C-alpha cells in the first residue's frame, strides 16, 4: 500500500488577452484575441521527485510553443420585434511544436433570442466545431498523436427568468 504524499506546484503559461466591444443602434460587435506561451510552463515538486518534475518542465519548453486564439461576434436586435440574432466565429491554434503549421480548431455559432416580457426570455443556440490537422497529446508528436475526425455540434435551448 502506497502511503507517501507528494506535493507540487505548476506555473501556468504566460497569457495575454485583449478584447473589446462596441454597440451602435441595434448592433453589438465584439472581438477578442489571446496569446499564450505554453513553453513558459514549469512544474516543481518534492525533492524526492525532482528529476521527474524537471523532465516535465523540460518537455514543456521543448515540445510546446505559442498559441493564438481569436474570436469575433455580433448581436443584432431586430427593430420592433422581440428578437435578437447572434453569431460568432473563433479559432484556436495548436500549442504543440510538432503540429502541422495550420492545425486549428474553428467554431462557428449562431443563435436567436426571444424576449417574451421584461422577466422572461428564451434563447436557442447552435455551435459547430471543426478540427484541422494532427494533434500530439504526449511524447514528441510522432509517437503519440491523434487525428480528430469528428465535428462536434451542440444545441442549447435556454429559458431565463428575472425576478
């Protein structure tokens, strides 16, 4: 029976983000961008396991890289109706150095909202994702990688009540 304890700390990657939105008449527009440098991650732990944690930190530095994520979206209030139309697109690149240059995950979403009165609202949304390229999970990317072939979709129906 294993009874020892182990503690460790993880320094998360450097992340810088910028976002903004503007509203004019019945239209709202938004955009956002995030930069992450996963090679700046480090893991430290108990002295008994220092070589293990050191190897994990080395792998982060040698196998991970910068990642850029961006998104844009809009919402339009249809005049003289209780309808709101929404749409967005976002893309996230791979954080693995061994990945093909154009690896990415792209998501497109759209929705409609209906305001019944000041306290009740219904929203319906569809979200569709597509993955491009081969992704490494562990290892150097050639020994442990996978290709995503599924294109996941989500549909949401939401009821909101304000009191």
